[in-house]
């Protein structure tokens, strides 16, 4: 691998659910030390693409190539709706995941501290709030120091300070050299933290590149203007793929 080789390269991704085509010809690279933000309207196909990239389901067409080092865990993943097995504390849960990838279980507390959950270490996972469960999911995604971390809406359901903190955690991971891909609807946080942008609209790439390049190309003074230009302005109805009425 050369320094310029992306850690993850997806080319020409199509994804169909039965007869419904959700992604069409999507290509994206995920680079070391950068935060790539995946944004787009509800139903645009962000989670579908994320699950393709994380290896959780197979795209209908296209290739996904991992160019990173051999490690026990190549990709850490936060699902959009994280859930944990009841009956264990937050700390025990992380220790369990650490044991699966041969990581030092004593690092689990450090992972909890990184997301600000250290005071909930002894709380059963079923007693965590929605936001705390998401934070535990983010900690879980970084267990085993994977070179790629993919976070599906990490800021969703978090209060503004914790949302900012979570994006700062993503930036810190990138500063450590990790390739971070996250999806979000919070354009302000994306603008503050992300290096690169992939805007999906109706299952296709509407814009991509560094935030500065995309902004220069599209001509918007803010990410919101760029976004509205890319996805076609305000919408009051969710675009349902496969339904073109
Ligand atoms: N398992 C599935 N079977 C059939 N259709 C699905 C399935 N999963 C997602 N879809 C459809 O694919 C489309 C894209 O969904 P996806 O969850 O990828 O969008 P998204 O951009 O992540 O949306 P949001 O921002 O609302 O989370 C939607 O129309 C959704 O109904």
C-alpha cells in the first residue's frame, strides 16, 4: 500500500432490495486520517451504503476493496440503532467485545472515558438512555483499534454538547490516522469536523470531494447551501426510492 492508496475503495456500487433499486453507481474512497461525511435526505440510501462498506450485506453490483493492514478487526461499525445484550454492564459489554478481537480488556474503561460514559460503567446496558446506548456503540466501534471506523448517525439523539463531543471523538480518531466515515443530518457539525463529503440523493452521488472543493465547485457560502443545491432544495415529502409518482 502506498500513502496515497485509499484504505477502502468502493466502485460502481448498486444496491437493490428485491425489485427496488436503492443505490446506483456509487463510488467512494475512504482515506487514512480523514473524516468523510455521508449526507443526504431521509431514504437516500446512506445506511444501505454504510452496510455495504462495513461488509454487513453484499451490494448487487460493484466492488469494495480493503487496502489496509491485516488486523483482528478491519472495520469498526456503529449501527443506526445500536442494541446490546441485556444482563451486562456497559463496562462488561466492552470487555466482551475486546475479548473477541484479542484486545486488552483493561482498555475498555479508556474507551468508555473517551465517549464520556465512565460514570455509567457499572450500569446495566438495558438501563442506559438512548443517547448513552449510542455512546456505548461508538465506544464498541473503536474496540480493537480498527483502521476504519464507520458510524451511522453517531450524533442522532444526543444533546448538543454530547453531539459535538462525539464529532470531536471522530476528529480525534482521524488525527490518530484512522479513516472515519460517518453519516449525519447535522450539517453544522459536519462542516466543523469533516474533511470530505459524499452527498447522496435518490441513491446516486450528487456531490463528492473535500468540503472546500465541493463548496468552490457548487458556489455555496455554507454547507447548507451546497446541500440544498445538491439535493434540489427544500422537500416536504420523503422521496421513496422505487416510487416515482
Ligand atoms: N431491508 C430493506 N428492504 C427493503 N427496502 C429497504 C431495506 N432497507 C432500506 N430499504 C429502503 O431503502 C431506501 C434507503 O434506505 P436507507 O436506510 O439506506 O436510507 P438513509 O439515507 O439511511 O435514510 P435515513 O436518513 O432516513 O436514515 C429506503 O426507501 C428504505 O425504505
